[in-house]
């Protein structure tokens, strides 16, 4: 990048918020996707306002410089990693909570607000933003919109996209697109909000978001249920949801995951081939208890080996925090795990779990399966260490096999992590030639010069 | 249209399913938008399969013939009315329910399936598709997707777009775009499903839809609450929702609407300046009763003049049917009413209701206000008779004033009816130059020849 351009970009954000220092550039050349396929950026810029973002993007538009938006850096698919140098636009300084309306049940935030900080802030209003990625302590609302993130509570409360009623995006030519914000529902023209939601920063820079909120549940009860096999647990989940019993969370965990939680997170979990972690939200204990009773009846029919209940907040938080930190915990054991993120139809969950085990065996990869089984979103972690010859390649092969299996069962290769760099070779397998053609036409229409987060989602 | 093209189009669907008869063409030149701005089509075609739709669209693409998709014809905004002749594509014969999965809580239907027929069919499975347009007896699922339709239960259960997990669309060049179907959530590439949802047939012909379903509620209770003014009723709604009490329906009705329901629908309603009609869904009576009690406390603080409760299914259905038929009933009294469809922030509902009354007075138009106040979607009906000089013009002026007011309060001009022909002059006022530019770029990218339902949503 020309010295002159570097100086002009630096002038926009100030010298303290621009860096071409190689140490910084290395840090900004990776995210939580362990397998490096990206490149170093030429410069990292940390704007503090929409106007600064517009100034930077206008420069990029003029000089055809790639722009990669980023904030928490918790992407699991290389979505915020540069591939052709250029600018990494770090939005972490844009972390203001602009307005909460208790009357309208809404909040407006800048893109860099961290999920957990937002929900801590909203507690005083008795409100919360329900989608809860496991990375909630570090991920930002802007990143959640870029990937349509969700998490354990999606089964009851839905995904990020379900909550967005307003969005401001800096377009690839620097113009500001201001969408909605006051109406809880709309039939007014093309649904641009949901086009930018899930677009992984390839159509513009998400700078401001207005979200619908929910009232905090008045009563929360957690439960753990032991099973003799992951398939029994999977069948229980599918049958529970089909019976119209929708817990706030219903997470499946296999033997390997349970062992790690026992040993690394020091959680006093009993021995079991599989477990379900459940959370029930209600107005009071009787409402939560009713749902639990219905769950218990189905679980018993699937040979459940026992259910333990927790209502103590400290105890519950310890259990859920250990679940959320599973990915990080495994990273300590094996530094380059690959996370799968498939979604299959509910009725196919037991089959998917069985096939995942078979695929792991066939590829000689150690694997752990857990995830948001209630909406069919089964995560597996393929445990690998890049430094051990062959291990990463075998994990990648298993990853591909699992994704193919999801498509064969009628599902998707990604429920909440996005495609990023990681899965872009498979986009055409899921969406077909026609689907990818339409996506590319949209990309071309909105970003004709191709400067916004290039090489993500589909192959160019 | 050339005789040769007419013959070729007719050959695709068979002579029984094609018409150039002037009586048919007149019928297909209007929908439920009373003010005619459209044109006669050249031909009406009633295909019976996706392949037939593709054949027709390929011909249209080749000869640059406008294609206007249509099914129930219940659009309130001229969305399925031709403006430049061409083909009206009537999808009513494509009315098959393809597959219900009780295990996966999903149904796949052709676009021409009527909403009420679908829900009658789903009852045997204990399932339902919640969005409930007042036109449910005639509107089709394809049309609901085209407009992102909703209705009285949207406040609790959301809108059509929230339920679509799969969609098949015949593109303007005749190719079939097949999106999703098996995954309950997705982060896989651009959200094309939500781009085609709400696109009013301007990007392609929606031919098949896969919907998520819900388990039928086990207990239903209705209530009517009397108020001394529409503002008191509006304030009660806003406060109820803000308190986290979400009824399955919370409908506001003013004096004029109540009078019509009393006199025309023979409903024994007491005198009141305004009423709220409510429906509570629960697992049992106690759950519904708890929500009602919370509502009652707020209503009493807003000087509620009495609440009556109904749990008898026949009595409840009579009341809700009368509410659903309000538009049709008014049409008997004044043949050319104009329906407004604004959404405002919840906290602005009382102000919106007050302003609507003022606008009606100022423009000398008789008006009735009712609607889905729980999500801020306030409908007014501007009562007019095209045959009385000036009346329709005054109603249109009032309509514009109400839409401007909605934008000033931070809302939208349409919550569930769509823009169609009716409001396309105002799209730029709501979405700005940048918003309309992006919409037009998307239209151009997917329908470069501009044959799909031209002149809708925005001005060309």
C-alpha cells in the first residue's frame, strides 16, 4: 500500500488508532478459525464513528483496497480474516449503547458492543436480547448480525435476525444505508435488513443495530438428564420438540465433552454416555415444572438414567459457563480443533449423531459432539493439532464428510457460524449453481468493485 | 399480444386453463384495492405445475411480456394487478399440500394453497401455521409470502417470514431457485428466502413453500375490554406489551367499527368508545388466567369500563369472525374504502390514534380505526365511494397524511399489506434515495429485463 494512502487513512482515525506494526498485522490476520488460509492486512484501522467508517470506505472505493470488517474476532470460519491484504476495520471502539426504550422494548447499539455487556446493561430494565452465542463474552452485536449468530436459546427464542428491526450499513461506495428502526414488523419493500443480516461483511460495514428485546423470565430452572447413548439423547430431543415442549435450551453432550467438563472445568458431573443440559423459563416454578414433567415422561421412554434439577443461580451459571467454554477448553487440549455447525431436520438428529461417530472412526479423528440439538444444530469438534503431521488433514476430511452428510439429510452446512473462508468451496453444493449465481449477482449489484470482505461465502 | 404467442402460451396450460375472454380479463385487472390504476391483462393462464410456470416464464422472458403472479386476489394494494397488459399467472390450481411432518413440525405446500384450508388440514396433526391475515378464508400461502402477511396473532407468533424455511421460486429467466427446506435455522450465504419473502412477485414466481409449524394451544380464552376513549385503549395495549404480557391477539376497535359489528354482524356488543378484543393461549386455564389478570390490572389503571370473558368456542369464533370480516362488511356500506396499514413504535400508539382522528376530521372523511395494536400495526379504514364526487380524493389525501404521520413517528407505511401500486410513490420517503437505489439494483440484478410484476414497490 502506498505511503500516501497509509497516511490519508491514518489521518481519518488518528495515529493512535491505525497500525502497520507487523505484530498487530499478524494478530489481525487470524480469527478463531484455527486453520490459516488468509493473508496479512496492510493496515489496521480502529474508527470511532460512522463518519470515520465512511471516510475509510470512500478511500478504499477510490483506490480499490479490500476492506475486512472485524470486531470481537471470535469468528470460527475465517470470516474476518483478510485474503488480499488491504484494510482490517476493527469496530471495537464503536461500542456505545445508544438508546434503550423500555416502552418499546428496543435497544439501539453500535456494532462493537459486546453481547454479554449489552445483556448485563439491559438487566436493570428487566429486559434481554436472547440469542446467546457461546462466545458471548467476546463477540459483538455487529458480528452477530454479520453471521446471524444464535446459540443455546435459539430453540425457544430464535436467532439474531429475528430481533433486528433497524440497521445502518456503510455501503461499499461510502454511502450510509439507514433501514427501519421504529416498526416491529414491516411489509415495506425488499427486506434489506435480512439481506445484510448474514452477509458476513461482504455487502457493507454494519455500524448500528436496533434490536427488539424480551422481558427477562421470572423463573429459571436447569436440569441435566443422563442417557445410555447419544442416540437415545438425540431421540429424546427430537420427540420433546415435536411434542410442543420448547425448553429455553436443550443441549446434547457426548462422553468426551462430559469428561472434559469434569476434568478441565471441575464440574461434578456423573458418568454417562451422553447428557442433555436443559433450561426451562417460566413465569413461576409451576410453569417450568410442568414443562419438565412432560420432558421427563419422554426421556423415561428413551431409557433416561436419571434427571437432576438445579435452581440455585450460582450452580446453574457454573454449569452453563462450562458448556459455553467447551470450545476454548478443547483448544487447550488440542490447539487446532475444527468446529462443525450442521443443522439437520429434527427427525434426523439420531441418524446424524450415529453418522458423525462413524465418520470420525473412518477418518481416525478424535471427535466430540454437542450442541443445540433442539433446533437440529449439532456441533462436533474435530480435535486436531496442526503440528502433528496428518492430523489436521484427517480432521478436514472428516469435516467435509460431516457437511456432505448434513446436505444428504436435507440440512445445511452452517446454522450459526457462517461460511467464511472455511466452507466456501461447499456453498455451491448446498445452494446449487442457481443459488450461487443469484448470490453473486447481488454481491455485484451492491459491491461492483468487489472490495468488501472478498473471498468469503462463495468462490469468486 | 401476437396470436402465435397466445397459442403457444395456451398450449402450455391447455385451452381450459387459458383465457382471453374480456369478462375474465376485467376480473383479473383488479384485486381488493378498490382504486383502479392497473390495466387489463392480455391473457390469463392457470398453470398446474412448476414446469408449466417455467414454460410460461421462459416465453415471457423471450418475448419481453410482463408476468403478474396472482392467486387469492385478496391484495389490498394492487399488488397483483397488471399495469402494462401481459400475462396474469393465476396459481390457484397449484393448491396441493405436498407433505406434513409431525416429527419435524413442518409442512410443504404449493403456492396456491388457501391459508384457512391449510390450518383446517393441520388440525388433525395438532399443528398450526400461526400468521392469520383477516383474509385467511381466501388468501393463499404464496400471496402471504409475497407480502410477508400477518394478522391478529403476529404480536405473539410473528409474521409469515418467520416461518419460512424453504422456498422454490421460478426466476424471471425460467430457472428454478430451490432454497432450503430442512434446516430450522441457517447462516449459510445470503438470506435469499427473506429476500423473496416480501418481494411482491417482482423477483420471481413463488411456487412452493416449506413452513415451520407450531403445536396448537391447549387452552384458548377470549376477552373484550371496554374503554372510554381509543387513546385509553391504545395506552393499555402499549403498557401491556411493555410489561411482557403477550396475548395471542390484542385488537383495538373504535366506536365506528363496534357499531358496524353490532348492526351488520349482529354481534351483541355493549356501547363503548373503544374496545380491545383479546385472545390468550395457554397450556391450561390457569396460565391464560394469569396473563388476563396482569392485563386487567393495567386496563383498570387506564379506566377500563369492564372486561367480559369467553371460553365457549362457538361464541369466540363468532366474535373473531366478525372482526376478520370488518373490511368486507365496510365494503358493503361504502364500496371503495382505503385501508391504511401503518406501524408505529408501541409508545406512539395513543398519539397515532389521536392524529388519525384529527386527519379524518381535517379531510372530511369518515374513518374507522382498528387493528393489531400489540405490534403497533394500526389499521384505519377511510370510508369512500368512488361514485360520489370528491369523496375518494379526500380519502386518498387522508391516507397520505396518515402515512406521513407514521414516518414522522419513526414507523412504516405498511406492516402487512405490502406497497403494491398503492403506495409506491412513498417508498422513497420511507427508505430514502439510498434504500430505493439498493432495491432497484437488486431488482435489476435478478430481473434485468423487468418482466416480473412491473411497476410495483417503487417507481421505475
